[in-house]
C-alpha cells in the first residue's frame, strides 16, 4: 500500500493512490487496443495474479476480489483492464444484471471493504481494497452515460483520456537495442515497486501551499459559477491532483529507494505542477465527453416529448424539483425558455401528472420558491 499524508496531518491508514482511467477514441487511429496490450504485457511480467477478468457480474467481482486478499500485505490488490467497455456501461444504463456494479465499484475506489454472504461459500470478504482501472472504448461510450451516473459520483471517479489523431507512423516489427534495454529497466523497476513495503509521502511547505491554493480556487469556482453536470467532477480535482502528484513522485524513485525507503518521501511543487498539467488534459477530455452526451440527448429529444422529459427530470430528482433547477436543466440541454416550460407545466397539471407548490422560505424573501412535484399516484 502507498501511504500519503498532507499538511503534516498524517493518516495512519494512508490514502490509496488508485486511479481509474477511461480512454476514448476512434477505432484504429487512436491505438487504444495497442496501448492496453502493452499494459497487459507489463502486468503479466510483474504480477499477473492481480488482473480481473474483462467482464464480471457484481457477485463474481466480490468472489474474485475476496480471493485476492494478501495476509502478508494486509490488503486486496487488483487491476481491471478492458479495451472495449461499452457493453458494461450499456448494461449499467439499462439496469440489467450489472445494476449494482457501480455502487460496489465506488466502494472499492474509496477503499471501503465489502461482505457478501453465500450459501455455498459462506461470507466473502473484501478487506482494504486497492483497485486500479484502465478501460477504453470508442466514441460510442459516452452515449451510455447518463446524468444519474454523474450526479451520484460513479463517472466522477474516472480520469478521461480522449485520443487525438496524430500523424500516422508505420508499426515496426522489432525494437531497437536501446528500446529493449529501456523495457527491461522498466520491468525491473516495476518489480521492485511491487515488492516494496509501505511508502509514506508528504508535501513540503511549498507544495502544500500550492495544493491549498488549488483547492481554494476549486471551491471558489464551484461557489461562484454554474458548472452544471461538471460540478461534481470538478470537485474531485483536488483529490486527483494529490494522487497524480504522489504517483509522479514515486515514478522518480530508484530501485534502491524501494528496497530501503526513507521514513517520508517528499512530494515537491514540481510534482504538483506535472499533475496540474495532466489535469488540464483530463478537463478538456471530460468536456468532449459531455459534448457527446449532449448530442445524444438532442438526438433522443427528437423521439421524446418535452412532457416526458420534464417528468423524467422530476423523477430522478426524487419526485420534486424547483422551477429554477428544472428550467436550468432544460435550457442547458435543449435551449428551453421560461415560456416553453410554462406551456409544458400547464399541460402536465391539466393531465393530473404533477402539482405545483409555492414555498415561502421567510417573510423577508423577495420571491417564493416554486416546486413541481409528481402526484403520489404517478411516483
């Protein structure tokens, strides 16, 4: 396990530096499968036992993870690699047998254990999970994303990598001698990392100041701007920055340092700046994901009435939503204006689908809050 503390406030359990990546790009030209094939080669050379199957049910995932617990390390390590993950998200969206997989995976990402009781095998227990994910798909993937996955945080745990086309280069049949030596060196380095004991990291004063300022700016942006669907993802940036900076610092350690690690490995501001530059690419990629989602919503809109969309939004919001929030959602997706919403609401009220409440927060409030609710019989 990799330990991490910040601001001279160490956590004895540490922070697992697990990261989740989704690579998205066009078939062939983005070379997603090539990259993943190379990753699997490296993992197989270092520790093939940590790999998960490409596909799994939630029940099977618990069984496999429970078998990977190491008493010696007192942790459960695993990596999920999949070069075409669209089927997983399609099943998730359509509430098939994978309907609880996102909740389970979120627990594992957060480092929380899990227990499942079975008749045949008794209790299956996942202890101190450390799960890394690298999955990929074509541009069809964001079409299977929905607002709930983002609002509830599952999609907000991924770092998105959107593959851009670069000048075509022919594949070579062999590596140069320098490349062969470099590959061997990387394999030895990863084996040393795999066998190392706990590595504790902490920020120096300059890095801690940089991190606090970054966190302050994120909070200010969330407070002062209407970020819409991006708000939850943006709120995860400080955690992403911390993890990526620590991982970058580890990448600069030598094999000798893994064998005899210092009590504290210091993370500097250069590591945070590297992580910051990486996050800017992630931010751009997430914007493209949201754009694909928006196009999908617009395409679906051709086949869905505004009344159906309003009812859907009220339902996923727990059965009630303020006029302000409803108008904001409809306007950001479809350009719906206030007068359009009034027409739709009147139709739904006449049909007996919804009812309107006028809530006065206080006697000094300038305007009351208008809330639309599904009628009990329609919830």
